[in-house]
C-alpha cells in the first residue's frame, strides 16, 4: 500500500516538512539516474531521521522558455507524482513555472526559499542543475552558501551505462529513434503515454481492426510506426495487450499525428476513458500502401509479431 504524500503548490509547507531532505529537479521520466539519487536520499532519511521532499516544476522550464517545443515530456505530471510515491517520500512541491518565478535571482532562491521557507538540511541535485534568472545559479553557487545557510549539497556522479550518461535527453533521443527496448531499460519500466480516448474517423473499424484514438498531448514523439503495446484500462483496473500505430496514416492521406491502439480480445466502448499505453517494442516504420488489402495483410503480420512477445 503506497502511503499518501502531501502535495504543495507553493513553498509554504507545514512545520513538520521543514528541516528536511530535498531533491530538486524536473525528474522527467524518473529514469535510473534519478532513481539512484532518490535511493541515496532514502538512505539519508533513515540515517538522519529526517523527512524527504521533492521540488519539481510544471511546465518543464525548457518548454516554458521555448514555446515552439510542444512535445518534450517523457512523463506527464500525474505519472511523475506516481513514480515519486514509490520512494518513501513525505511531500512534494510542484511549483508552477511562470514568468514571475523565472525572474527570481539565484541568491534569492537560496536565501528566501531554501533557507527561510524550507530550512533544508540536505539538498540533492544533479551536476548540471541550474536555477535562478537566466540560469545564473549552479551547484558551485549552492555549495558556496552551505555554511551560511546551514545545509549540505549532495550531488553524486551521474549514472553511466557503457560510458553513456543516463539522462532525460538521452532517453528522449532513444524514444525519437524508436529504440523503445533500450529506453525502457534505462527507465526501469515501460515508457508509457496516458490519455483520453477521443472520437476519430473510425477508419480502423471499417477495415476490421477497430482502434482507440489517443491524443499525444505534450509527450515526446516516438518514431512513427507500429509498436507492440500493453494497455492499462483504468476503469476496469486491468491490462490488455495490443498493437499501436503512431503516425499520420499515409494510406488514408491523413496529416494529423495520432496514436491508434488495437486491443487483443476486447470489445466495448472506451470513448472518453483514460488509458495508459505502455510501449514494449518497435515493430516497423509507418508505410504507405497501394490499397486497403495490402494494409490489412500487413496489419495481420504485425499482429502475429506482437502476439509472440512475452
């Protein structure tokens, strides 16, 4: 049973959550590198008998500053909070990243927020952590004020696999390339998209392969093509296997990017229901077929491949 964690939308925390261990960052995807940091914080929690909390930001600052960056998230906020809850945290702060907050000077962030409002004792950050107006603050600056504001900075070396630093940027690149199996290894779970089933043109139903259409929102875009997937039906609290097509459906001359999921051994109405689609394996790139019969033949082959996966 996962314990309920206190959620704050500002830095005015309860007294019992002051004098705590803090992890600060976007933690997009909460990959193995992040998990290393969280597990270390958990050890400090047990050793020092302190509460542990997280400060994260929504939207991701990079997306706030670059309005053209529409699809960049590995996980949405709801998923992120669910991942956090598995690390024995006591509270998290989701700070809205807006123009006002982006103007805060790095020293003011340290003095007014980390010290006066939170009185943090141990602060966990990654080596590339930047903060404050124009990203002027860094780990070196944080460390320079350790004695004055009575905290200790913990920033372990980044996690590497085969000489490659495990980062959210690296995992986004893997997803972009369709290297889902690798991405899942570095996430330590299946990469997934959560979304509501929307009404489409029912093209799949017309050719004998009904699909659930899901809007991608602001998720990072995987390589267009066909994937083996596992789908969690929240309303039924169960998993079903299936295949998904992520793309533009060139055979039907469509132009909007869409995720379409065909569920094995399922019949029912899922419109407006929330699904979590977990990507298991990239099967093939998206193709344009000369006619519907060729498309149907290929879909049958895709289904065979997906059903063989364990």
